[in-house]
């Protein structure tokens, strides 16, 4: 078995004071720079935690195959961690996800299977296809198959509860001498939100936890006591959900914020121009939610959020004037 390889490069990310969002609200808004992980996203942490848990349980053997259904980032994390540990990877993705993520997965050696985007209740949904492919390949793979199962596999949120959450607490305490007043985070699997919340609530029960949700997701309604229904759509990738995944279940929320693509993109473009940070759409949702919470709490509060991945991963969409204009979304002034 190879050594830990790239493992120490995952996590321990900087906490960045976001100048523009802080100045606009009078609060101190910080972003955890998860785009700095080796695979370029917060999902490297989940991939590492899932692989380590499977190795410890003996469900992943040397030379084995990792199979996962993903919007792309978890696949990238699993493929890189897999390469470092001697596993191959087969990634099932909805074909609607950015070409950049698909190309990068192929570049790093993953087998990529694209499927039409279908709701979870449809057997053709990428998660169900991935599970069936894992079962099928298990019949012929000499060293076995691990279905990573990021939505239900609690190694995902445990990874955040033991790394990302304590890192945030230590970083904020080092700067301000106390815990953050609030934390905002969007959900794909819920691993990031639920894991970090568990760590924050355990050490700092006064920290308020807010779900950030795009349009087209049912979770805002779920969190505010309504039915599991959604309104509208979003071009953001990796977040928004039509169900409550196992990794989100039981999360202790203090509130929820719904953010439009226009708000999120405005934040993404402003952050690039004025803070020098190029982030993806889910980070835009997270920061916009932090700004809304800041305005509700009033000036002087400290709010932390997650910069889930980088904007270059979505160059063909978020930074493509034709794509944006066709959807009536704002275009960055310098690209117009
Ligand atoms: N942002 C991006 C870009 C993602 O790919 C994901 C994961 N699908 C998330 C946010 C959400 O993370 P989690 O799965 O931990 O809820």
C-alpha cells in the first residue's frame, strides 16, 4: 500500500477576510478557501474521509475500484485520492455539469460515464445509475468495488466535523478571541453544513447556523417548516437538493436563506474584481447568504462561510457572456 501521498495537502485551508462583503455589511465576513484543496474543491475532504473510513473498515482493498455518482467535485477528489492510494475510479455524472469538470476528471484518469439529468425519484438519476454500475462491476473486479455513496455515507460529514469545523473555530478564535456569530452554507450532500455545524455547536453553542439554498431546491422550504417543494431553477452546480440526504438529516439550523442566481453572480463578479478571488457559483450563494445574515444581525458580527470551489471550473458558463445573456443573468462588465 502506498504512503499517505497527497493526504496532508487536503484541508488546513486559509480563512480569508472578504473585504467587499464585509465593507458592504459592517460585519466581518470570512470565507474558508476550500478551492485551495488539491482537487480544487471542498469535496476533497469528503473523498479523503470516505476512502480512509473504507480502508479502516476493509471495504476498499489495494487495486480496488471506487464508483461514485457526483456533480463532479467529489469525483475529482476520489480520483486523486484513489490515484495516490492505488485505486481506480469510475465516476457517473449528469451531462448538464460543466465541461471543465468532465475534462478534468478524464485528464486525471477517471472513467467517466455521463447520464441525462433526471430527478432522484427516476431510476435513471445519476446516483441510482452509479449504485447499479457499482453492483455490476463488483461481479468482475478482482479487487472489489467501493460505492462511495457520498449522500448517505456519514464518513462525509464526520470528515468535516473533525477537520473543517475545528479549523474554522481555531482560525476565528485566533483572530477575534471568540467563536463566530454565524455560519452559512449551501447543501449538496449536506456533509459540509452538517459536519461543520456539529463541530461549532459542540464547542460554541451560540454560533447560529444558516442554510443557504439556491432556487430549484426544496431545502429552504424544508428548513422553514414547509413542504418539500421547490420554485424556480439555478445554474449553480453541486448544490440544491430535492430530498434530505442522510448526511443532512438531524442538522441543527437557526434559519435559512434563499438566494437567486442574479444575487450569487453579482457577488461572484464583485469578489473577483474587488477581492481578487475567483470562486464558483455555490461560493457566491454562500457569501450572498452571509451578507443577508449580516444585514439581519446588524453590524459588528463575525460570519463565516465556505468558498467551495474556484470559478475557472465554470468558465464556459458563469464567465460566458452568451450563456449568461441567454438566461437574463448579469454579465461581468469587463467581459460585456
Ligand atoms: N459546492 C460545490 C461546487 C460542490 O460541488 C458541492 C458538492 N456537491 C457543494 C458545494 C456542497 O457540498 P456538500 O456535498 O458537502 O453539501
